C-alpha cells in the first residue's frame, strides 16, 4: 500500500538524524518517471508562504540519505489523484508527531512542476476574502458547503488578499449590488489552498495588487472556515472600498 511505503520512508529518514535547527520548512516533492510516480524530501533553509521558490533545492538545504522514494503507483493514475493520496498520508503522519515531519515549523507537499499544498505553517496565515452574491450565500448555507461555478469550470474558487479585494471588486463587480464579502481563515480550510498567477491577467496599467499571485481554493469551501460575512456594497459612484476591522 502507498501509505505503508511512505510511512516507512519517512521513518527511515527520521532515524537518520533530527531535522537541522536552521531548517525553516520541509517539502515533500512529487514527480513522475517514465512508469511510476516518485517522491523526494527537502529540508529548506528558506520559507515564504507566498513564494514557492523556497521549495527549490539549494546547496545549503538539508538532503537526507534516503532522499528519494519510488512508489508503485503508475503514471497512468491521474496526477491529481496521486497528489491527493500523498497529501492525506503526509497529513496523517504529521499528526502522529513521532517523525521528522513534526520537527519542521512549516510543511508542504506538491508536484515539483505545480503548486504547493500547505499542511502546516507556524506563521499565522492572513485571512483571505471571497466576493459572493447574497443569494449564492443563502444557497451555500442550505447545502452546508460552497461550490461556485468556477470550481467546476476552472477547478478552484477565486479569492483575494486584503490588498486585492478592492481592485478585484472594482475591476469585475463595479456597480453591482447585493454582494457579500466572506472572510476566510486559511488554517480552517479542508480543501487545498494554492497561490497562483491571476486566472484573468490584468493589463500592465492595473494596480500592483492585481499583478501578483492570488489565493485559490482547490475544492469546496467548508463553511466553518468562514469567520465573518460582511455587507459589501459600492458607493454612489459604483466603486468599492474596504477596511478590515
């Protein structure tokens, strides 16, 4: 079983030595060979939750003796299914608190060519925000979860940081009424959160806040991750403003 294979691999790494104190994060990377998927382990000296480059190997990083693991999962298996399996296994191993995974202050996993999925971070992740019509919010409450059309069409739910909310609202929701602003705690999400370039690139003249990466939820939004629901109405000129409490 994949779970047993990964558990034994992590235990083998754990028995080599403790994670060096200077390591700020652990990354479990995934990639594919010609026939099967493989994993690798990295103890990184750098960490930036908004910049995935910290997960790229540098000479100073901690590389264990048993760095790589060859799984028996064929590459004919969809990569998303494999990634989901691995992330869930790593979550369980981290919760057990008896391996090297619990020694890192920050833990993430993902495909080397894709986005990181954060399993744990010592840094308090700032709230993220989602603009939603009030009618859609009522439907979400009835269903017990939120699945906007973008989840089916694009595979994720669009969100914004505190700095991005107003530029996004003015660019895509100008003069619209009946809107609410969901305040979301990333630490309570049950679906993966990833930081991606904007799905709809802004023109070069757009504010800098529209040029960076955006927080996307890859799955349904569990309602208990929503810490506050705010009225979000434009002013008389049809423009939005927002000042967090």
